[in-house]
């Protein structure tokens, strides 16, 4: 769903994957979802993830290498605030040019107990000027 015109555009998407419980347990999923560097490290663009302020243990600085027009690579730096929940993690990203992302990562056992579902619900908000 896209909304927010005229100054900001927002879009929300949900992605999920169901795996056999014989391949992975809910505890394994939650271990990754509760470990910010491990979760962020699943993104192939990430080159660095570090906590810079001991007084804010849930705040991380993340570096992505982003190819621009296939000509050069830019180091994109942004902060992510992680909040662990019983069934996953919520993240908030404040990036450049008023871009924000809100994500809910969840891991749960399906009702038949033979499958584990991993889901991500993300809402992205960008200034419309930068979408062209």
C-alpha cells in the first residue's frame, strides 16, 4: 500500500517464509532475530554493523555498500534501533533524506508444529522528491 502524498510516500509490505521444523527451530530463529549484528549481517549489502554508544546498547550504526548506476560504490551509513520482543525484533531506521523504515521481524511455530514461519513487515517512508 502506498500513501502519504503530496510530500512523503509510504509503502508497507509483508514477506514470510515457512520452513520445515526439522531444518530450523523457533529458538534458532529467535537467536538470530535477537542478535542485531547477526540479523543485519543477513543483508548482502552490509559491510559493518557496530554499537558505538555503550549507554545505548540497542542502537547500531550500519554501513551498506551500494552500487550506483553500476559505475561506483557508495558507503551508505544509517542508524538502527533494535527492540527485542518475545517473538522477534522491531527495528527503526532513520536514514538520509528523511527516509524511515519500521520493521517487525517475527518467528513462530505454525499450528501443525511441523513448520516454522519467519516474517518481516516493513513500512518505508520517503520524501517524494527523491523517488524519481
